[in-house]
């Protein structure tokens, strides 16, 4: 018999626009659960990101089943958990924490979210070489998914070049071949690339703008964005205007949410239904 009552959360900065509460709560209702999803927002509470341990303590004390974790805590959260799933251990980044039997267990459903979204949205694009922007918590997960999707080579750029170098080295070690390298010149890397994967906060409402120079993008490129608020970022609008094939970030959000829902409740959600609901939510807030 399933426990019918679940309280879960999301810890991050500037998350008031998140679609996760509505997405999770509606699926919970449809599964016949009393399911509540709460935002614990550093910005809203006037707290620094270093208050993360306090928010985890609060969730645990209040009987949360678990919590999603987002920017800027996906990597720092690992220090405050008892153990990590295989995926989270491998990636060094966590986006889902489950509280169970006095333990905090970290999982990573981001890589699966990107993998599923790409499989469905850009199933037949060329994958010999892609440029990845961003080597933070999301970038780490997306890079893993890209190699799993069969990309031959990734060129990784991060404003902290050390992060890009570390991620490239980790991928080469994990997959035992030379599949990734750090780059400091995105324009040059894009000249030989099939497509661009964007995994930085640029383009979010709180970080508007383009992550690259507009002229670097050519009609032959495909572009996958992980930002989903707004649903069509400046990068995607630019790409669509040039005739590029594009992948919106919303799908990654849906599939990682579906995987997190199952971790919190032990019940497999209907991912297709969640996807339709997500599209409606985005329409309403556009």
C-alpha cells in the first residue's frame, strides 16, 4: 500500500517562476495522492547559497519525502548527503534528494531528462561533433547524456576554463576514449560542429541575453537549450530565425521531473501526460 501523503520541495535561487510545483502536484492528484510541492528559494528568503544545510535540515524536520535541487546547489549539495546513487556519484552533481529512514540519498535525473528529450526531439541529427556551453551541475549531466546518445566528440566551454577541462577529463576517463576536450574558442569550435548544446543560465528571465555571438550560428547547426523559462529563449529564437533545427528545454524538465516523482513516491508517473500539462503551463504563463 502506498503512503498517500507526500510533501516535497525545490531548493534553489530565483525559482518563483518554476513550473515544478504545478507539474508535480497535478500528477500527484491524478495518481490519487495528497501531494504538496514547496519552493525553498534563497532569493525569496534573503539567504545566501551557503544556507543550503539549513534548508535541508528544515525539510527533514518537517517530514519532506525529498527535494529537488537546482542552481546554484547541484554540486555543493553532495557534501550534505549520506550517500549518492551511481549516477550522482559518477556525475558529482545532484538534482534530487530522497529522505528515507534517517538518510539523505542524492540522485541525478537531469542526465536522463536531457537524454529522453533529445531522443524524442532530435532523433536523427548528425552527432559527430557538438559544442557544449557550460560545465556546471547541469552541464555535467548533459555531457554524460550526450556521450550516451552516441556523440563522437564534445567541445566544452565554460567561463571558468578549469571546469571545462575537468569535465572533459572526467568524460574521457569514464568512457575510456578521447570523446571530449575543453575549448576556449566557441566560434572556432562551432565551425566544425554539427550542433550546439546550451547548459548555462543565460537566457533565463533573470539572466537575459545570448550565450554566443549571433553570427557563429549557421542554418546547418542544430541547437538544444536546457533553459525553459522562457520556453523560447533568445538563443532558440535566433536559431529558429536562421532555419536551424531546435530542441527546447521544457522536455528535459518534464522527464527529469517524472524520474524525480517516482523516486519521491515509488509510483511511476505518466510522463506523456506530464508533458502535455507542462505545455499548457507554459502557454498560460507566456
